[in-house]
């Protein structure tokens, strides 16, 4: 029975990694639509969203079944509870990628606003945070989890820079207001992806150490 339980835990970890990889692809594809003005990935993003939603339901069901059948204790119970939370974070960050794709699709109909130098950089940081947070979670690597948490500040600073640039542009050229606001909203979406990755990293610390570091300045 114990061996079967740990095999199921390993399968659960694998599914979380698969879900995170899908979300990372969605983020990259959404940014491609925005920066390269290429509508081709839009259909794939919609399909991946359906996959992520289905995986969220399946993973939640798996976690509840593991708790009911095996009545895990201590670290195993924390891992499963954390997996439910992580599952939700992955679904929500995938939703942010969809939101980016919708704004990018709308901007395809407008004249290009500016070169998006910082947005691909923000996207790269956010995607790395997602990947690293999941790695930290499934491997209970608290050092990596803490690096992810610290990366969030860099994302916030880049968002502030883009927001300031777009605000200045809107004041100078009022005709750009609608497009500039969409760019600001995209940076908010990317920032929220980072927030969800940070939450996953905090889950990793909780599972590994039994310490809840949310809403604290503790690392």
C-alpha cells in the first residue's frame, strides 16, 4: 500500500510539471502574438487553456482521492495540500497568459505602438519563475524556492518602468492612450504570473519546512 501511495505521489508530481510546461508555452505564445504581431499562436493558446482546465480538475480529484484512501500524515499531507494550492496557481497563471493573448489580438488591429524591449524580458523572467517554482516544489528545494521569491521584485521594477514609459507617452501623444493602456495591462498580467509563481515557491517552503512564510518578510 505504501509503495503504491508513493508511486501515485510521483505521478502527481509529473502531472504538475506537465501542467506548468503547458502554462509556460502559453505565456511564450501570447508574447509572440504581441511582439511579433503574429496571430498564428492564438488557436493553440485556446486549446492549451482547455487542457490546463481539464488537468486542474484531474489533479484536484487525484489529491482528494489520495487523502481519502491513504490518510497521509505530516510531510506527505502537506505535499498534497500544497499540490492542490499549486494546481490552482498554475491554472490562474495560465489564465493570465490567455488575458495577454486577448490584448495582443486587439493590438494586431492597431498601428504598432513601440518596440517591446522590456516586455519580452519580463515574460522571460516570469516563465523562468514558473519553471523554477515548480522544480522547487516537486523537489522540495527551498533554496531555489527562495530565489524565485526574490525574483518577484525584479519583475515589479520592470513593470513600473514600462508603466512610467507608457504614461509619459499617453501625455505626449493622446492618440496612443488605448494602445498604451493595453500595454500597461499586459505588464500587470505578467506581474501576476510572477505572483502566482511566488506563491508556488512559498508552498514549497511550507511543505519542506512546515513554515508558512506568506505575507511575511521571512525567507
